[in-house]
């Protein structure tokens, strides 16, 4: 997961936002590098497609879905919505947590469970007894880990 953090030195809230990101990453587990990118002019803000300071992107995508599709890039302060709809100059920890979780890759087991749940919901007539573990998905997950060893060689 690539995390980019765009900020203007003059912005009074970028340090608070950066601290919150670091706290949420520590709480959620895993090690992720944060790429700090100082933006020093309107031209740089437009070149980097920044909506203000601070702007946070995960894997190239802004953490605020409301920003997707916007083109009003600028060199100024930015605000983020809170759960109650109020606006704040730094994203809340919960807002950041949701953004990180939405970008977290799911495991094959989680994907398998999602597919089974969809099948059960859309075609309950197909499911007459509980569906167990799918050997194909387990084998595929194992092959991703070490393609030179088959599950039967364990």
C-alpha cells in the first residue's frame, strides 16, 4: 500500500493530520511508509492534483470519495467531513481508518467467503447444505505462496 501525504509548509494542520495517520497505521498494524510531498506553489498543486493541504492518497486515490472526479486543484487549506457532517481541517482518525481499510487487499479466504455469501443470497436454492472449504481456493492460495510445491507434498 502506497501512502502519499501532500502538504504546504504554511498549513497549520498538516502535522496534526500526519500524526493521526501514523497513529491509525500503528493501531491497524502493518508497516507502511508515508511519502511526504511538500507542495510549494499553485503550479505544483495543479501538477500533483492536490485539493489543498493536507491531501492524502492511498495507492494514488484520494482518501475522500467526495474528491474523486474533482478538478479544482489548488494551493490552500483543505477540509474533511466528519461523521456528523461537520468539516475539519484534518481528517479524523475514524475517517483515516475507513480509508485505510477500504484499500486493504483482501485475502483469498475472505474473497472466497464473499463469493459464497453472494451465491447463498442470490441463489439459495443451490445451497441445500452448508458449503465447506473450497479445495481449489486453498490450493491457489498455497500456490501463490510457493509455486514450486504442491499441497500434496506437505
